[in-house]
């Protein structure tokens, strides 16, 4: 679980895979910025930044897919709390 305590705080997620490529689906691009949404195999860091302040909690799910597999990780995001669930 990752927690954002304030807007504009950043968190780094490391993605490591032996697949040729990976991608992240971000349905909350209006308030959550990612430093990258795809990459090649190996290890990559992605910085997550909440871009707008709100009193109400918002949530979204980022889905990470590596290669041609089914999604292997989901990150549930809100400005107050980010939870990262890795599913195998």
C-alpha cells in the first residue's frame, strides 16, 4: 500500500519483468500523472503524482500488463491512499 498525504506528493513504483514490454492503463489521467505508461523488459521506475487537491477521496485502479499476459498487478489509487496489489 502506498499513501499520498497531500497533493503533488510523488511515489515511485518499480516494475521488473522478463517480458519484452510492459504497460500501465491509467483511467485517472485527469488527476494522476505517471512518468511513463510503458517500457521494455528489465527494471523501470514509474513516478506517480497526484495533480489536484480534493477533500473527497477518489480512487482508481491502474492495471499493469507485461508482454502478452493477463494483467499481473493492479494499483488502487486515491489522493489519500494508494494500494498496490500484485496478483500472480
